[in-house]
């Protein structure tokens, strides 16, 4: 299911709590304001707009905004505007905001996921997925790999050739992707993402989070792996360092 991402300022809400149905995935404080990055299922966005409007304070003018694909939704307490991600389309929303007393420089919508990620400074993960491990590659649609690698494994009974896709993604995207991959992961396979502190291992029907620094925390996915055909030989050797062949390509990663 597609998700809208949205940016809500905590101080705009009477109870300081985001209405039910939205999930807070990141936060950042700028001066006295606390910005929240939220996700809302596409099927629930209309109801969410109504509830966020009802939750906004009445003694000052505020807005929240949401985006999915080429659509930007700007929500004021008394109105909402569906425009595009291009600033040239923002005129009606900006005019309404100014009429409510919001300064022009504050009507600077961040209408795409990369814009939001840059603003919130999301931690990022590096990870690989083998196409042959998936019964359905649909979860990877729309994602651009940073590197594609073909490996030959003639002794592997499941696939003699592995088509490996490497991705470098922010944490919210990894969480969503991991949940989707677990539903299509075949027996005998796994995928993983990591940064310097955390390791995410994806197996059939399960997603595990562990410390990248402490292998004692790996035991739950090692044990589960044996039940789905992934031997400890592999799960005790999950890579948590950038492969040399990626470094040789001149790729740089901020995994702090």
C-alpha cells in the first residue's frame, strides 16, 4: 500500500499528539518548533486531513503538508489544497497561508521524500537483495540500486546465478521495504541492511533488528534461519562492512 509522507509541527496541535492513523517516523527540533515526519496510508489520507484540521490550535495559523508521487497536499485548519510538487503550482496554497497571517518565507513546502530526508537527516542503511531470493520483485519497483552485480554460484541448488542489487536508503524506507520483502522472500534465502550500529535481517515472514556490533544479539535470527532453510554458516557471517568492490567504485556512504 502506498503511503503519504507528511510534515507536521507539533506546536500546531492542541494536544501535541498526531491523530491516530499517522505514524511518526522522525523528528527534528528547530528553535522552539518540533517538526514531525509522519506517514499515512493512501487510503486513509482524507480522514487524516479532517482529523488533523480538527486537532489544530485555533489561536494561531499553522499548516501541515503531505506528499505522494507528484502530488502535494497542504492542510490548513480551515482549508486544504491539492497541488503538484512543482513550486509553480503552489500559488493558491501560498495565497491562503498569507491571508491567514503566515509569512511567505514560512510557506516553503518540502514536497518530496528526498527533500524531507535531507531536512530530517534520516540515518541511512546499506543493503543487498538477491533477485533470485524473491518470489515477486514488486517491492523493489521504484527503487534505484546503487550497484548491480552478477555472481555465479554453480554449486547452489536454488540458483546458479545471483543477481545482486545494492541499495542505500533512509531508515523509514528500509523499514517499509523490509516488511514487504519478508512477504515474498523464498525459503533458504535472506536479505540484509546495515549501518555502523544496526543490522536488519529479512527472512521469510520475519524481520529481525540486531546490533551490528554485538553478534550475541544475532541469535534470534540465526535460530529462526534454521527453521526456514538458512544455515548458521550464512547467518553467522552476515556482512556488516562495506564490500571492497563497492569502495573500489568510489562510492561513499554515511552510515553513522
